C-alpha cells in the first residue's frame, strides 16, 4: 500500500455539493489564490475519508488522531504515515 493520496478539484467540488460546505477556500479560484495557501485546498473531512478508504479501514469503533500541519492543495501528493501510540 502506498502512503500517498491525491485529491483533485473536481472531487472537492462534488464534496462541496454533497455536504453543503461551500466555503470558498475549497471551490473559488480567486479566494484560493488570495489565501495564505495561494490556491484552493481540499476539505479536511474529505482528506480523512479518502485516507480511511486508502487504508481499507472497515472497523466500526476506532480512534484516529489527525494533525493538519497545513492545508492540502488539490493535485498535490498527500503523504501520510501510521504512528503507534505506545
């Protein structure tokens, strides 16, 4: 399994429509270009859902701790790693 995932802007637009989260940082180019990121970024929940899908996670009760160090730009590789709690 690769520890890389990538989200494109079309996925972000579909996710916005599905969830009703129309924050312009995710879908409007002018807003994205004028943001601290310099372009649009993916929804954090979309990143988490794609991560869980990528690792084929199917447990019903689980704990996930996510640390967003920066915004996730569309069409850029997102590298993730598993870290043991012990």
